[in-house]
C-alpha cells in the first residue's frame, strides 16, 4: 500500500506540473482549473489514497462500479462526478452519490434526472455533453448532443426542478472535422460556452481534456480536466 501511495503521489505531482505549466503558458491562474481524477476500473483503496493526497474531485463512468465504490468511500470529503453515458434506468442510483453529472445529452434524461433529484431532495449540477462529431439534431458516437442542441437542453435544465445547468463537457472526437485536433475541438467548445453563458450566466463550467490532451484543454480555457491513466497508471481492470 505504501508503494501504491508513493506511485500515486508521484503521478499526481507530474499531472499537477502539467496543469500548472499549461496555466502559466496561457496566462491563467492555477486556481482556475480543477483536477478531476477519473477512478473508473480502480478500487476504493485507490480512492482513499487519493483523498489522503489531497484529491477532492473523483469521477466514474459506470454506475455498477461507481455506486458501491462511492458507498465504501462515503466518509471521505469528496465530490463525485459521473462522466459516462447515462441510461435513464440508472439515474436514480447515480443521483445517490453524484454531485455533478457531465453527460446530459437528451430531453428524456433531463426529465429522469429531475424526477430523481426531487425524490432525493437534492439540487444537482448538470453539464451538457457536446458532440463535436455530430450533425445537427444527432448524437455523437460517444454520446453528446450536436452543438445546435445545447441551448434547448440548457433551457430545459434551468426549468427542471432539482437541476442546475452548470456548463458543458466534451471528449475530443475520433471522427469528423475535429478528429486528431484536440486544441481546435476545445476552442470550439469554448465558443459554444460563450453562447451558453449569454443565456445562462451561471453555466460557466467547461469540462474538457484527459490524460493525453489536458494541456490543450487548459490552453483553450477549460475549467475542469478529467485525468485517469496519468494519475492511476495502467492496472488490471475491475471485474
């Protein structure tokens, strides 16, 4: 366990240096970017070590893994983010632990989230997942709504009881005009964010960038980066 703690501490330090350097190069303050460690496929023991090392934001993408892990770590001072494609039948479980849902991409999901939030007596921050590989009115291969669907979803979130439109999320696309061009993709996301904030000023979160492209995301203006393997390494997957 001590070796694992040391490994995580060293990896966190390297990621912290990358974020700090990217912020400095972009003329941004380090405090402008929040690190979210994506703990999917890794055990609760790693989450505990990360919390000891000062991590306060962790993310999961599969409810069947996340729910028991979050319950096991319920005593820790953590903010849990759900970043995976979300099925409506998993919404009630996800809202049992998630403080932020990053993957809102359709009206039916807004309705399900609102119902679950009201039932749980909670106010939940929701990010709209933008698919930069999707044509008008379509969803992307990795989830997400086409850019022209963002404002409609934001209006629905703002009107929905128990939900708050908090901003945008994207994954650098594997297809379409932004494939292999993460900086251009994140710049486009920031343009969409500017439009969103004109209508919903509080929706100022921009969740973009992962282990391979967090530097581009910070340069573009992301407020949150989602980093998994650069912190946790490559380890055997859970069941």
